[in-house]
C-alpha cells in the first residue's frame, strides 16, 4: 500500500506526518501558520500520539529552525533537579557544583524548548516557568545576574488540565500563557484508516537490508485494524519493529507482531487460565475469527472498500456483510486507496 503523507513546507527531516484521517489532517494543517508565530503552543494527546514529532515540525518550519530544539520530560525529574536542569547553575552554587553549567533554556538559545508532561510540574516550577514566559528572563542558581530567555516554549500534555486548574494543582495564569495555540492529536483508535498507512511507513523506515520486500500477511493486516492501540502510534511502531525482526519469511504474521486477530477483550479472555482457552469451542471460535478476518481483509482490499461489489463476490447480502465487518471492527474506508497529493494534500 502506498503511504500517504501530509507534507509540511520547510520542515526538513520532519516533513512527513503520516495520515489521511480528517481529525489528523485538521490538526496538522494548522502547523505552518502556528510555526510562523513566536507564541507558546500546547500540544494535547494521549501517550504515543506523536506530540514531540509535531513539536519538532513546528520548530523546523519556524524562523528558529537553524538553532537548537531542546526537549525535556518534566515528569522525569524531581523538583530539586528540575530548576537546575532548566536554569543551570554557577560554580559553587551548591555542594557538588564544581563548574558552571548552562541549563536547557540557555542551551536552547534562539531555538525551541519543548516541555513534555508539563502537567507534572510542581507549584514552584510552575511559578518559575511563568516568570520566564512573562519576563523573558531567568537567573541561574547561585547567580546574581539575570539573562535573557531567547527561546520559544512548546508544551505537551496527555492529561486534561481543566480539572487540575479547578483544584489549583495547575496555575490558570500559566495555562493561558502556554495555550495561545493548541494542537490536539487524535488517538489512533479514532483514525483507524491510518493504521495500514502508518504500518507501511514503519516497514519502510525500519526495514532491514537482509529482508527486502518484507510485507504484512492478510491476517496481520486484519489484526492491526482490529486492535484498539492503547499505546497509539508508538505501540504500532513497536509492533512493526517486532514483526520485522521476528519474521522468518517474507510476510509478517500475527505471531510476529504479538497481536491476535480478534479484539483485545477476546484475546484477554482466551489468555485467562480460568477461561476455556484450550477447549474445542474456544479453539473453534478463534479459527473462525481468524478465517473471517483474513477473508474480509483480502476481499475488501481487492475491491478497494466497495461493499456492494464485495458482497456480490462473497455471495452474501450487503447488510450481512456489513454486520460481519462491524463485528470485526472493520470499516470500508480503511481499504479505499488514498490519493497521494502534493503539498498540503489531505
């Protein structure tokens, strides 16, 4: 399957954001306009939806592209270390400070500072960041001299900030400083038509020289489409990486991906030691589900998502075929060939 990419002008290595789902295209279509501004941006989305990739795209489309892009996961550091990480310190500022050290704000000078999991900032860190955004100034630990904070701040969160603001765990004034622009990335389960496009992209990206022409089997494609992807695009990329390296043929199978042909709930039930996973009935259900998924995936792919034509070939009533597809979380739109356009296509 040919990969559709949403091309972003002047974004260098990050010119390819893969997808054709309307919610995704709507989110990334605003990036060129957002990049032209110097204002802060809040990128929202579940874990694994590609928030840092979007932040990098904004940076590389902006006037700050020649300068550093510096990323920090705010949840990875305790409050005592976060201040030093952001602002740096002077020699002798505290025990162990044997040399002067620039913080990330100084390291990102003239460039972009990306703060992931900004919702995890402590109250003190929120005050410090607010001052940087308001005054464009900062002071290293142990220094009496203020320095200019010539940096654009992009932030990201996988949490809803509204309840945190209501309970005073996140400052409202900081929220409004960070949310001048907002980019909301949809979870992968809401853009299922992009699953196979992304899979093809990752196959190309991570393909190994020893396995040229590696592809996905029909059952593997069916499993990818049926999965709910709680880990979103990152989980899908990991599954494809797993498949590339575990596959012993020229076609990646379900067992290589570590997925099952039916839904997660059914898989969890079959994996339960107290369930009848080894019974004849369970084995039959799994075999039938696998056959149905393989058959439907191959049929709909060949007919490019045309349900009426597929129903005639399958010799089934159109409504019955639609119900069977719904049972396996398949949508005809997933199988329609994308139109690969030029810059700004959707």
